[in-house]
């Protein structure tokens, strides 16, 4: 998933706090996209920190925290995908085994078992 997907915590559209959180999430996603596309080091040297009302240190701290959040998110997504693949594999193996077992049954056995 991207930094912002629009469904974080199922926020309601009428809740002011939720709207503000969603706006922050969108802005973080926008900044992340720009930094990754242009290169964070190139951008950090071009920012007018006084005009922005922040320090370079604050900016770098935000970026470091955001990168860690992204790393953890990717890790969670990777684990979820692995679990999903493992579940699909197990399901396929059960289906294959079931088919093999059923193939060994006689027609009478199948009628008795209702299969």
C-alpha cells in the first residue's frame, strides 16, 4: 500500500479531527513521493527553512521517522502477503489430498459418505 490509501482507520468524513488527520496523511504522502522522486539530499539543500518556518533538523527528523514507518509498513505487507500465499498453498494441498483420497473410494463408499 502507498503512504496514503484513503482508508486509514475508516475515518468518517464529518469528523473534523478525522478530516485533519486525513489531510496530514495526504500531505505526508505527497512529501514522501516528492522526496523519493527527486532525492531527499537534493531537496534538503534547496529548502528555505526560514520561509517554511521549520529547521533542517526538524525536517530530517520527520523524514527519518517517515522512512521507518514506511519500512515497518512494507514489512507488515510482506508478511501478510507471505501468509496469504501460505494459506493458498495449504488450501491447494488439501484440495489435492482430498481428490486423491476420494479417488481411492469405491462408488458405494462415496454414496455412504455422501460425496
